[in-house]
C-alpha cells in the first residue's frame, strides 16, 4: 500500500510540474507583432537664413522685355517694369539678354562681381540695340525700294529701246508674211525688216531685198536643222544658253527685280531667242562646214583635184589656206542645197512686191 501511495504521490507531483511548465510557454508572436514601431519624423524646422549672405545682390533692369541668361543659365523673363534680383558669388559673369520680339536683338556683356554683401544695380540697354537694327532695316528698305525703282525704270527704257524687236516678235503671227515654211513657221514682213535694218539694209531695191531674204531663209533653215540634229541638247550648248540668260538677267536682278518678271517681257524673250538661234547656227556650221573642211583631208584633196586649174597661179605658201576656204564654201553650198530640199517653204510674192514698192528707207 505504501508503495502504491508513493507512486501516486510522485505521479501527482509530475502532473503539477507539467501544468506549471505549460503555463509558462508562450505561442510565437504574429508577424505584425515582429515589426518595430514606426519612427515618428518631423519636418525640419525652417531657417531664416539670408540668401544674400556672402553674395552680391545684383538688381537688373531692362528697357525692353527680354529673356535673361547668366553664364548660360536661364534666369527667366524680365519685363520693362520689373527689377530682377540675382545672387552672385564673387567673380566674373556673362550677362545675356535676348529680346522677346526678335531673337536677333541680343545684349551681351561681362559683369565682374568684385564685392560681396552689397547690392548693385545694372541696367540692360536692349532698346538701343533694337533701335539700331530697325534703323538699318529702314535704311535697307529705302535703298531696296530705290533699287527696285531703278530696275523698273531700266526695264521700261529697254522696252522702248528694243521696240523694233518687240514689233518683230509680235509680227511672227502677222498675216503680212514673206515666207511660210512647211512646219507652219513664218518670216513676217516685220521680222524681215528688223533683221534687214539691223544688218545694215537701207535699200528697197528688189535685188537687195531678195538677197537678204534668201540669207534669212538660209539662217532659219540652219536653225531648224540644228534642232533636228539635237545640237540644242548638247551639254556645252545648254551651259552656254544658261550662262547667257544669267548675263541678260543680271542687270535687272542686281536692281532687285524678280527674274520671272523680266523673263515675261517680249523684248527679253526675243533677245534670248536671237542668241539661242545664233549659237545653233554657229554649232551647225562648225560641224558641217568649218571644222569639217579642216579635218576632212580626203575630201579637201578630192576637191583640189577637181578644181586644180583654179590653183595653178596661187603660191605654194598660200595654197593650203585658200584651198581650205574654198572647200568651206563648197561644203556650205552643199549644206544649203540639202536643207532647202529637206524643209519646203513658199514665198508670198504679193507681200514681197508691195514691200518693195511702198517701203522707203
């Protein structure tokens, strides 16, 4: 019995100890309970430090609204009725003011802040720069107006000066024709008279008029042939045309006239057209006659053999030059004969006869 009692007593003590032990064990804390409490932060106290302390206070004024920059840093807009304060350390600064009205108006200066803890005032004189630009523009505008006026005057004077060429140009479509070509182009009485007088014609004698008319027909046919041979498309020829047009335009464009305005004038078109025709005539004749006569040794020798008797009295020293000249004339006649067959035309004899009877020089 005592043995059993002792065991019960020991068991009771063990249970009590276990209960007491379990009462002291704590559960693991929740996750939220592991975080440290948040720190309470307060905004830093504002100080009353003077921004001008240790610096120079520069008060900037302007007599024209501007955008201000100091050492390249944008300082914002400054208006006429405003004082702009900037705080500078000791040293040199570049002050730049750009007009709000025109960015071309710029005030630029170097400012040296030699002292600190003081206030200084600096006026930006932008208005004088603006006024100077406006004065120059006004002067240039006046000069430009005078220049253009002079150019227009010259244009009007040249209309009168080249009245005959204008009349000739208008006469291209005249019913008073001398010659009508197969392609519909004509030589009018006006055009014939223009070239005739220009080249020294002063007689209304039938032979004189007819001879020059034949020369004019040959000239027109050669120009047509040059176009057919695409001589006008050669780069060297195109360059020559372009150069001459610029040369013709220069006196007018130098005086401020628009080139398009000048190009519309009849006398200008006529002067340019005459030059173009002259270049084409030269290039064709050089190709078919002048250069060919020099380069074509076989042809020249053959011509000599056929006309040997014409050269028996010519000194040997002059023979080659005379032969070349004669061979050129021979090639010229062949060219004229060929193109007169190629391009048909008709002469208005009635207008031709009337012109001879009524025209006085």
